C-alpha cells in the first residue's frame, strides 16, 4: 500500500502505537516512520494510519486490491481513490483516463 502520510512511497514499515491502553498499528514508508512514531495526536494516527480499507462505491473494489494488482475495477475508482491512486497512475493498466 501507499504510505498514508506522504502518499508517495510504498508503506513498508509497520508502526504500532499505544493510545489509551489500546494498540493501534498501521503501515508507513521509511521516510515517515519517525513521523508516525512521534505523532502525539491520537486522532491523527487513527485517521491517517489505521484507517480501514476503502472500497469503491460503484464496483466495490478495495483500495488494497488495487494496490496489490495495479488494476482498477471501474472508472469510478479513479474518483474514489484519486488521492491514493495518483502515485500509482503511471503503473496502472487496463483503463485509460480522460484526464488532461
Ligand atoms: Zn511516507
Ligand atoms: Zn470502482
């Protein structure tokens, strides 16, 4: 998956924090590992790092599936996952975008 903090690099590091007695973990990239470890805002961590898998409201394809396969389910996926897909769009195959 793509790092939820910078949206640029592949999230390869697992980071686990303890908030209010509960462990929360998520994945971030190398560069953002220190950022994630030093976040003092619980809300930020929950929102950006441990957010549940997003799914396209049109075809139901999950973001994690797109990230794994580099294939979108439908054209709506581009709208649903615009931010997340941006770094991957060059690698995506199968559907042409009409963007410009
Ligand atoms: Zn990052
Ligand atoms: Zn879709």
